[in-house]
């Protein structure tokens, strides 16, 4: 039976949009684009080559531009902002929440930034300054200062009447914040408690006291962990004296988690998490050159170790064929341990009290796997080359390298963290260097000792 068009998988928004553009259906393309959520528009823009991206950006309606800019990666956002005039940027930022605005204004050209700040009313400017006074990767930098506060002594009926007069709540509001007359944070009043309890009850009688304020200096990673551990939807941010400064919502935390994941994945290759896949060739080449240079140095180090045993290799071609196996197996085993320990550090599962146990366990796992695969590799070597001595040497080198790889896989993240270097980025390069050098040195060294020195 022929495959009909009706059986084909539905097209993605990107494919539909590109088809409209290529067909010259600009009005249809504009309608399709602006029917998407701002985050989806941002994702579509990032998926387009520069020429099509510029055309698509011109089709985004003004009321969506600010939200779209917030959801774009830094590199793509900067390329679009460069082509916008001050008035258009001011219009794009008018309806943004303060925490999103704080992320955006830091990337604006100085002249444009001045115009944007002049266009704000005093209250909005003060809120923006409050957020910008903290580093962007802290609770203070993440917070939104638009919060609804109530006093503990008022009744729920008073609060309900106040909210009706107010007419709207900040986006993502699930609780009101209870403060005293000095704006010191006291607890939360969930909206569910407000609606379901007797209106004659006071706020103090039904409020939650178990949600503590997050200090403004708390790192973004720690904030994400708090939300995960406590199943929070929103949380208050306080200063050193307990005064309420703002709130963090779950959407802010999701952004942090995504950025951390992107940073870890891209950083292992020496790339920025905001790198544009359609960036020009020369800037992309320049950014990647440094990481390639570092890897080249480590490759030369491994080659130097092999060069030390050149005479041994010349005497036995089997050694040249088999030596990458030892290094490769050590690299994989070490990478498994490294990944496990980096994750443990991120989740605060690794501490001085359990280090000895972790070292012992990982080395035991490395040696046990080394013994298992040493037998397999030795048998294959015997079948392949009919050489029992080389089979024994590669088996011994395999056990040695996998044991050392496990040891190094635990030690490297700990040392890098003490040096304030991200182990998720630098750890794999250092690990590969160790396992290559130790793998070649152990295999060729044992071969030199046992085959040609005895």
C-alpha cells in the first residue's frame, strides 16, 4: 500500500512557517508566528539562519517582542537588539516583569539603556535597581519585586475585599506574603487557605510559618535545590534583617535548571550555552580554537608517552594494535566515575565524612570491571594473535588502568571544586589525559619489562 500524505507526521511550527515564507505568504507567516507563545517564537527564531531570522523578527508584533527577547539565548538576542532603535526597545520592555527586565537591560547599549531608564516611572525604576543590586546568579538577581503583602492581624474578609479592589494579581501568584509594619517577612498566606477558611479568621490564624525566606545572596543553584527539596511554587526573598524584598517563582527556577544543564553540556566541549548554531564562521572558529588547543596539548602529552616506548612498539606490531584499547577502556570507566561524583557534588551528597567510602567503592568497582574485561580482552588477544604473554600483559594493564581511572575520577572533581573551577567543564579533559597517559604507560611499560627485558 503506498504511503499517503495523510499518514505523514504533522509538520512542526518551524516547517510550516518556513513553507509560508518560501511561498511568499507573508501575512500567513505573520499570523502563524504570532499565534505561538513567546517562548516558542524565540525557539523558532533560534532555528532560522540569519537572513530568515531577521525577516521573521520583523513579523513579530510589538506586544510580543519583549517576552521573545527574554526567552532568546544571549548571542541571538544581542544580534537582534543591535538592529533595533531606542524607541522600539523601550516599547518592547514596557510590559516586562522586573526580573525579566533586569536580565535584558544589562545587555543594552549604554545610550539605549539611558533612554529605557528615563522612560520608567519612579516605582518601576526603584524595583529594577533593587534587582540589579544583586548578581544575576543569586536569589536577589532572580527575584521579582512585584509582590502582594498583608498583615497578620487583619481578617480574611478584609484581604478578599482588598484583592477585589486591586483587580489583578502578579503572574504566578499562589500565595500572599505576610509582613509586619516594618515589612519583615513572617509567613505565607496560600490563596487556597484564603478562599477555603472562614472569612472571620485572621491571617495569623491560617498562615503558614514553615516556609522560610531565602536570603538574597543565596546562589541560583541553591535556590533551585530548595524548590526541588520543598516542592515550592513560589518563595519569598529577604535581606539580612528578614525584610521582604521580593519573590521567586517556579518559572524562574526552571530557567535556572535549564541554563545549568546547557552550561554543563556545552561547557564540556568548550562552548557557551548561549552559542548560536547559525553564528558566523569566524567568531565560531575563534571560540572553539582555545578548547581545541588544550586538547592538542593533552594529545601531544599522550604521544610523548608513546614515543618513550618506540623501540618496544617496533619489536611487536601487536602492541601498536592493542594499546588504544587500554586507554579507551580507562577513559570510559573514569568518565562514569567522574559523572557520578560531579552529580553528587551538585546535589551536596559528597562530603568529607563519606569520601573514604566513595573512594573505596569506586576503586573496587574499577578493579572488578577491570578483572572482568581483562579476561575478555585477553581471550580475544589469544584468538587474534595467539600470544599468551601479550594477552597477560594487556589484562594486567587493563586492571591497573581501570583502577587508577576510578581513583582519578573521584579525585579530579574534588580538586577542581577546591580550586573554584567547574568540574563539569574541565574534568573530562583532565581525566582523558590521565587515562591515556596511564593506559599507554602501563601497557607499553609492562610489555617492555616482561617481553624484552627478561
